[in-house]
C-alpha cells in the first residue's frame, strides 16, 4: 500500500509544464515519465519528469517558468525531477534537477532569488546548491586525462586531451556550494572547482582546467541578459512522438 502511494505521489508531479525550448542548434529529445520519447523544437514545452537528451552537435536553451535559463551542451542527459513555481505561492517553490552526463550553464531565475535553498542540482558525484548565480557544470564519466599519480586534472594538457573523470564547475556571478560525503565547498565568481568522485571532497582549481562552452552566437548572452532569452529561432514548433 505504501509503495503504491509513493508511486502515485512521484508520478503526480510528472507532466506539469516546467518551461519551454527557446533556442536549438540540433536535435533535442525528451524521454517522458511514461517512457515515450518526443523530438522537441523551438517553443516546445518541457515538463517535470522529462529527461532531456542532446545530440553530439546540439546546444539547447531552456527557459523555465520563473525566467531562469538552462543551456545544455552537446551529448548531455539532464533530468527535470521537480520544478514548481507560482508568483503568489513562494512556499510551493521547488527545483530539483539531475545532470547524468555532459554539461550545462544555469542562470538563476525568480525561484532561486527568493528561495535559493530550494534549488538542488544532482550529479553522480556531488550536489550543487546556489547563492544567486550564473554557473557552468560539466560531468566527465570516463576516458579522462590526468596528471601522473594525481586524481586532479592536468592543467595545460596536450591538444585533443580530454578532462579527467569527475565534476567540473565554474562560476561567472554569485556563488555555488558543492557537497558530497567527502565534504562541502563554496565556489565564488571567477573560481573553478573539481570533484573527482563521490567519496573525495570538491577542491578549488587554480585555473580553468579546459572547460569549454561555446553555444551559437544566437543564444542569449551572459550574464547581463540573465532571465532573458535571445530572439527566437526558425525551427517549427512541432513535437514528434517516438513510440
């Protein structure tokens, strides 16, 4: 009986509109809570329970209903676990996301400004909280390049080398807090962070370890344009369901 109630409670959140697609540079798919897969276009809605999947050349700008923005990198898997916002009901604010692989940039919206403690971005090795922020995250699962005898990424690595496995973070404005069983670390504007594994604490890196985030120029600009989207793309606002 309890399991049945938990199941119903989880799926009650699914299907509620969380935002819409504002910009695309390639294919974007949404795996729905019921297992169906939709091919999204500019102006397509995204919902709670969606797993958003970008292709190898796809950047996707998602604007949520509180005017926050999340821009996904190519080869990214990102879950909108829960997102609820109503201007007149701050007690109902919730924002829980999961970055399973790949990377993104996030610009805080109205929810994060009034209830920052209710924003949570999970990754396989740590959880990220915000302090009113514009930040970039990248999770590298395997095949990285590390300095000999070290779990940290090697700065100035050879051309074509990939990042060492782990979670990378950088902050443009504001501050984030990265936490896991190994420890907790505040990362401020202009700083770079690295979390090697779920059991190792996050650390500050002295320089950019090689994080790259280069969406097309048509996408909205940071950070003076926080909460705003660039002009619309030309893709047709048609959803296709893959059964």
